[in-house]
C-alpha cells in the first residue's frame, strides 16, 4: 500500500530530527513527505532544508510567522497547505504526523498490515507514550480514538469525511464522522510511538483544557456527557484544573456562540452515541 505523510511543525528544533530519522529508517518508505514549517523562529527550518536536499521525496514549505502558536486551527491551516502541495495523488493512505515523535523502523509496515487485513478500517494509528521522571507512561484513550499526533486515513474514508476541519476538535470530528458513515477507526495498542513533548505541553495544562472544552463544543457534544466527562477528570492530576478548564472552554462555546459542526445529522449521531454510553448501552465509546 502506498502512503504519503504531511507534517505541520512549529519550533521543533529539539525533536524534529528524531522524527526525520525515524521515518528515514522505515522498512517501507513513504512515496512522499511534505513538511510544513508553520512560522518557526528557531532552527527548525534549517534542519528541514538540510534533509530535503538529501532526499527527493521530502519537500518543505515555509509559512510566515503569525507571531503566536495557534493550536488546532493553525495546525490544520498548515496541514491543508501541505495537502495542496502533494504531487502524489494515487496514494492509498495519507498520514498526519507530528514533528516530536520517535518510533521503530517497522512502525508503518505494521500499520499498513492492519489496513490491508481490514478493508473497513478507515482511520488508524499507533498508541503514544511519553517519559515522565524516567518512567514510560501511555496516553490512555478509547479504542476508536487515534491521537491527532499520528493518524492514517484510507483514501476512500478521507474522501467520505471530506477532509479535516480547521478548528480545535478536528481529530474528534474526523473519527466520529467516519464511524457515522460506517468506517471503523482504531488505535493499535501494540504499535507504539514516543512523543517527546506530552500532548498539550506547549499550551500548558489550563489552556490545553480550555482548548479541549471548546473542541468538544465544536464537535456537538451533549451537555450531560460533558458534565460526566468533567466529573471524571476532576480526580486526574493536576486536580480540578483539567475538569474546570474543560467545562469553562465548553461553556465559552455557548456564550461566545462559536461556530460548531453544521451537520445536524452528525450532531444527532454523536449525542445519541454519548447518551448510550451514559446509560451503559453499546456505543463507540464501549
């Protein structure tokens, strides 16, 4: 199966070479890799250009510095620019890959095998862990949820969901829409990646929680499901911060009337699944 990679990066001088070396060591190389430097102010751009000169299938796009890190929306703007720059159009799988990851040389070979074995698998990817005080810790998630740092989309599924939205919550909407349309989405618990900077670390705990709350609003989450989610998060470290920030971001969506997914059929599907989860019935959350 033929795959291509798009990597949006910003100020990843410390970690981008880990990702570059990991991809270059793969047993099955991508047909093309477009890396979008989203206004880095460190040495990220110079590192990327050095590798691109050595490998014809790596290309680099440099975007001007907007002056701040725009989580969610900015990442998707950069991704879309990379997508438009792709020369390969006959790919079987497209990968959104972050620039602070390390993984084994057979990572993509193992992922490709999962897609080859399951024609109904629309979105997939490995499981992320990070090191904290010398200890490896997995980022827990539900089986249907693939982390935004590493997502692989089958071409037909990509076309069906219409690509990715330019807002926080893009990596929830894509999976829920795929499930609504009959595709399976799965993370692979035995296929691991190391993320050198834990999810949300660039924004800080509070801002990351608020962003995630806004993302859930954009995705059309049911308020009851949101309350249950925040109650559960209240006991996670740092205590209360994640829960309060999450709820605050969700409420902001209503107060500021932020734009949400306009597909009412999609929102009804999401809320029906969430209510089933709350009442211990079969759902994509299991």
